[in-house]
């Protein structure tokens, strides 16, 4: 049953073929949507990063420009400090130590309070005169010397742009503030600035913590570019201060020096892809390039995007998963309910089958195998594993019915008609012969599906035996019904049926049919004289005597009622019938049964009326040949009329129906026979 149930489950399972493309379409749509959102967000984020970098760049550039402007203002103020210039002039003229102390104090203030790296007093030829410690020796380096001359000529402070000088271990910015005694040039104050300490704090300020953000101060010098960087990337190799443009390649500093402005993507001296922003200071030859590694800039964004994406995808998958789980759960619940119902039904079916001794089976024509319920297995005498091969089944069929059974099954399979058949099997195991009844129906869902037959099988052996017994009883009963219990010959019912049957046959064959009516004479007197028991015995003996005469097949002796008998002689014409009648009379006479009450003689005698007709020639009042019971009544009436005549004319005689019998008959029953009389 489990196996059967499993097969049914398998065949019941629905096939949701459309589900796969629908899910693929949905996932494709989600993927496309997510990609579009991702693209849009990436663009926006790129824009945000560029804007942020530009803002930082602008702030830092502003700070650097302000710092430069302040230095220039300070230099201008120094140049315009007439007291300081007079003190220099006095010290140069008198060389007093007090004057020197005063000047050194001023230079110390410049270094310590105004944060210059060094401050020198130089003469108009560029020789170093004093610094904050005391007398200085040596002269101005080349660029500073040139700046001094320009400053003195223009009476304006001059900046010596960013450069390296062997005298200093750091990149230097110089400022030369010219000094005049009236209109006489006295020299200048050379303010030395360590570009790192002065500018790096301005360039290192970033709003966010980052390991790759960097702002570089850039200054073009002919075919080279001078750079100043806080070198935040301390793990990297130090960037040279001076970079030939020819070697710049896609370096952001080189690109900026060549005129690229705004945000752009480049590859820096480390070979890293960077996002850079280049801006020019409005009143200086400085450019400020701010850059960040693309990898870092977008890592965050990408991380955020991925987070968003994974969140979105997770949500999508969660929803999809939930939908699938819900759908599966519903399907599972439905399947469980159906399974439960099916199992209940199958249990019920099994119980019903058990109660009715009916088994259920499924025949798979493709596998040539039966899958059977437990009851079906029991009926075929097989173990309850629920399987039987076609070969096993054929071998079980009773040899007498094997060919016919196979033919019936084959026809039902070919025509897909209902199958209902009964046949015998020799049951497996105990080899008992059993009758079974099979009801089945073939079905095939499609050409690709196997041809199946579902059906029931029932062991009907007991029913068959009962039927056979009943048939026997019925036959016996029917025989009893048509048998006279006293004489054990046919009774009137059997006679009537035989007459009707033989009449029809004679009519068909154009043959004659004769009927003899026999009555024991004065039987009442016999009973009265000898008693009823003796009367019964008398009737029995007469019967035996009459039976002994009738040997021809089809002749029938019947007890018509009381002491009256009838003999039906199919095919007998009048002479033949008379001949039989005489022999019958002779047989009774030969019994020589004593009958003291008889008025005829001292023995039992009989009177007989004989009638013979050819039904084909016999015509009724309408001139048509007749058949059936009513027509056959004519034969009875004629025989009866003849018997009546025999009784009336003295008994103990045989009378053939004829003219002298006609008075007893209706004119329409007259027969075309010649009347004759025998005594
Ligand atoms: N013993 C015995 N008597 C029977 C049986 N059937 C009918 N009888 C008797 O048979 C007698 C028939 O009498 P009736 O009909 O007057 O005829 P009958 O005395 O033979 O006179 P006829 O026929 O005119 O010669 C009746 O007394 C019936 O009781 C039977 O089965 N056994």
C-alpha cells in the first residue's frame, strides 16, 4: 500500500514549469535595478569626493597665500621701519657694541617671535653682517644675491622662492627686506624661512583622517617643477624637491605645472592612481596640488555601496527566501493535508478492501509490472511487497482460460475500454485454484507517459462455489417442481411446457404431434374398496407399466392430475399414436391389478383419448397457423374429447379424436383428421 501510495503521490505532484523562468526574470530585473542604482550612486559619490578634495585644496591654498602675504607685509614693515634703518646706519658708521646688541635683539625677535628660521643683516653687496647671535660672515647665496639687488633697486621686499641651498638642510624660502638711510641703500634683512616648518602645518590640515591624502606645494622653474610636500606618506621614498618635467609623465605635480587645473586623475611618483586637484595661488607662482589615492577615496564609497548593495540584496534574498519558504510551507502543509487525506482514504480503502476481500492494483505497461495493495498480494498468494511481474501473472493463469484472459486484457488495453473479467488462477505459494474477478481501466496521460491500468481484484472463489451450488439446487428444485411426487414422472406443469415447446417445434418442422389422455376407470371405487394407500400404489404401478412402453426420445409420460395421465408423442401421427395407445393399454392390462369395484371387469383398466395434429396444417378460426400455449390447447381439447367419448361409451377403451368426438369441441377446433375408433 505504501508503494502504491508513493506511486500515486509521484503522479499527483504538480509541475510548476513556469516558476524557473519567472524567478530568473525577477532576479534579472533586481540585478539590473541594483546595477543602475549602484552606477548612479558611484557617480554621485565620485562627485562628492572631488568636491571635498577641491574644498580642502582651496582652504589650504588660501592659508598658504595668507601666510605668504603676511610675510611680505612683515618684510614691508621692516623695510619701512626708519628707526631700525637709522640704528643700522649708526652701527655701521660707529660700530658701537650697544648698537650691535640692539640690532641683534631685533634679529632675535624676528627669529623667536615671528618664527623665522634665521635673520641676517646684510650689506648692500650681500655680505653677511650680523645675525641674532653675533657677527656673521660669508655672503648671500646666488638667488638671494639677485633678490637683494632687485629689492634695493625697487625699494621693495623680494621673495626668494622655494629652493634648496647647500647651507641649509631644508627647503628654503628667502625674504629680503631692503633698508635705506634716507635714499642711501644700507643693505637688507635676509629672513630665512624653513619651508617645512612654516608651510607644512598649513598643508597637513585635513578634515578626515586619511593615510593617502597629501597636499603639495608646486612651483614651476623652467623645465622642472619644484615641489614641497609634508610627506605624510612617510613609508614611501622621499619625493625629490625638484622634478624635471620630462620625467613627470602622469605625475599630478607635473600635470599641474603644465597647466592642468581642477580635479583630475593621475598616477603619482609611487605609481599609485590618484585623484588630484590643482589650484594656482592668485598672487604667487605657487600651485597647490591636493591628492588622494583613488583606492582609498573609493574604498569607503565602495564599502558603503557594497554595504548598501549587500543590504539590498540581503533584503531581496530575504524577501525571496521568505516568499519561497512561505510558498514551500504552504505547499508542504497542503501536501501534508493531501497526504493525510490520501493515507486516510487509502487506509479506508484498504479496510474496505479487506472487508470485501478486494485488492487494488496499478499495472504499468511500460514496466510490465503490477504494483499491488496488500490485499491484492494476498489474493495472488504473493508476499506483501506489492509487486508482481507480468510473467508471474501469466504463469498463474489457469491453462484452460489463459489464452482467453490474455485476449480480453489485450483488447481492453488496445481499445482503452473498461475491463471486467473473471478467471481462474493457480495461486502462488499454495497452488490453490481460485476464481478472481478483475475490474480495470486503462489510462495514458500522454504519449510520453506510460500506459497504466488501475483496477481492483477480488477473490470470488466462494461466490463461484455458492453459485454452482445454487445452480445445482435450482436444477434439482426445478426438477422437483416438474415432477409428480407420487409417481416420479412429469407433472402437469412439465407437460404444459413440453407441449408448448413441442408444438412450436412441430410447427417449425411441419411434423405431427400427438397427445394421449389416460384415465384409470372407476378409481374412486378402487379407493373406496382398497383404501387410499392401495390407490396410491395402484397409481404407481400403472405409471411403471405406462413408462415401460415409452422408450423413444422425446416421448413424455406425465401425471395430469388425480388418476389421469397424459402421454406426449412428438412426431406421431394418428396411426402411430393409436399404436402406442394400444400398447399402453395392453401394458396396464398386463398388470392384472385386481379391482373388485370396477364395473368393467375385475381388474384395473384405463380409458384413453388420442389426438394427433400437424400444427403447420392446423388452422384456427382466422385461417392462420397457430403457435404457443393457446394453440396447443386444441390438442388437449381433442384428446380430452376423445377420452370423454371413451368414458361415455363404456370405458376400458381407446378413442381417437374424430367426428363422434366433435360434439365436445367448438367448431373452430375441428381438425381435418378422419375420425376413427378402436375398441
Ligand atoms: N388413492 C388415490 N386416489 C386418488 C388420487 N387422486 C385422485 N384419486 C381419487 O380418484 C377418484 C376419481 O374418481 P372419479 O373422478 O369419480 O372417477 P372414477 O371413479 O375413476 O370414475 P371414472 O373416471 O368415470 O371411471 C377420486 O375418488 C379421487 O379421490 C391419488 O393420488 N391417490
